[in-house]
C-alpha cells in the first residue's frame, strides 16, 4: 500500500475563472437570502408562529432532558406536544427524535437558549467547523468560498439540520488520518451520533491497517455512550432501542416522508413505485459494490485524495435513509477533487461534471425527486474515472502489436 499523505497545493496556482465565479455567485446568493429572510418566513412566519422544521425536534428533546425527562424525547406524542407549544401551532405528521442518547448533550445545551436564538445559533456555530474542514480539504483559502457556495448549505440551514456537523466530522477523519490518526479516530467516534454514516469506515481502516484510528474511534464511541448512560439513565437507551423499529417502519416501509425527499437508491426505487423488497435488493447490491470498490481502492497505490473522496461519497451511497441536508458530505468529495485539480490540473470533464452535480442539487426543491442521489453518482463517476475504474484493459491483439 502507498503511504497515506495529503499532497501540498501550490499557493500560486490560478483558480479557474468559471469555478471562482460560480462559487462567488452561489455564496453571495446564500448570504443575501438569509440577510433578507431572517425572522420573516425562516424560523417564524409573519404572524409570529414557528415554522415547522427539523430543528424543532432537537430543541424539544433538549427541553425534555432539561426538565428531567430525557427518555420522553423518543415518544412521538410527547415530543409533538412540546413542539406545538414552542411553535404556537400544530402541523401534519411528526418531526420525530431518533438520535442515540449522546446527541442529547448537544440538544440540551441548545434548549437553554430561546428557540429563535438556538435555531440561528446552531446553524452559525456548526457552520464554523465545516468551513475550517473545507479549508483543510482544499488546502487553500479558496476552500472557504467553496464551502459557502455548496448548494446544500441553503437546505441544511433552512431546516436547522446537522449536515454541517456530519460533514465536519467525516471531513475531519479524512484530513487528520494521514498525520494525526488518534484525532481522526476521535472524530469518527463522535460520528456515532449518526451511525449509518460510519458503516464503511471499519472496512476501510482494516484494509488500510489504520489500527490507531480504529481503536481511538471505538474508545470515543464507548465513552460517549457511557457518559450518556450516566447523564440520562439506562431508560434513555432502552427507549431509543424500543422506538427505532417503529421509526424504521414509518420511514422505510410506510414512506411517511415522501420518497422524493430521500436521496438513496432505495428511495429511488420506491419513488418509481417499486416494492420494498426490490428497493432493498438494489440497496444491498450497491452497498456490496461500494464496499468492495473501497477496500480495493484503499489497498491500492491510488493517491490519498482520491481514496478520501471515494470514501466520503461512498458513505452517502450505502445508507437507504438519506435526506438532502446530509448530502452536505458530498462537499468533502468536491473539495478533494478541487484540491487535486489545483495541484496538477483539472481533467477536461471535471469542472463540467461538478457544475452538473451542483445543478442537480439546486433543482431539487423544484422537482421533488432524488436528484441528490444523481449528483452523488455523478461525483462518484468523476472519482472512479480518476482512479482508473472505467479504463478498458488492453486487448491481447493490442498487446501483441505493442510487443511487435
């Protein structure tokens, strides 16, 4: 196996103007939107009623924990009652809390603040490590602009989700792994608040023989679980495991969230009215293919940036439960592609490919289809092309001619 290192990026490399201008325009549009709509149709509407969005379940779970009832955070009826109280209005369906108990540590701190301040503060605070991570991934200050321009920034902020945190932790693992494996393992252990995004990491770490990362991640995850057990009691874990099958039934079988909102191959099959068994068949085939490709890749001599980009992309392809806000992780893959492009030049198809992926993410609200899944596949194809996965092997006749 080749050494795991991040190649330096020359400071004097010119950023391609189309890339620079596109990122600048998107970043300005994001900033303008929030300057214009903060407090008016984002967190509260013009009548002063709270907008029903994902963040309400975080704040409500934290409120229940502060009030001494952490296990009630997973009870849909109790959660909704708290949510209706803070929003001042009811809404169809549920914003259910389904995170493992350690994430209550974050929710509890946010619930100490007034709802509006907690919502805006969470978006702003979690954006900071995401910016720093993208700066490190790209290896140039341009990474900050690329981070702010990524189209899913808007979606994640509007609903108050944790896509920035998820991307920060996965990106942190990949940036720190070559030189600071223990810190990389700590980031991976913290990612246990969303365990579905850590499925591929054990395979890759074993393939790359990164034992210190593996151990540090395990120790961190166990310590987090133990701390939450002590803080919130055994009942919190019991309730979490009790409600998880119901949550899976609601969202992966009954489709309580429209299939078009989810960005996985499982959801794509269901979106086109395929059966649940057919959806799982496609999902397991993709998971096996991605896992096999990553094990091969991480044992190969392909440069580290492509391994990291492939792993970031793969984490999105192997989970059936994936909403657009978690496609924030795709920014990491884009960042590594840009890093290599600035270091040694872009392939002719890479900037058009990244532009098309961005367009697919931007049009999601208009079409309501799994365009984020298409964007992820496109980025995966860009990475695979650079890694030589789609190169044809020379035929025997071609080899004979070359020898002659």
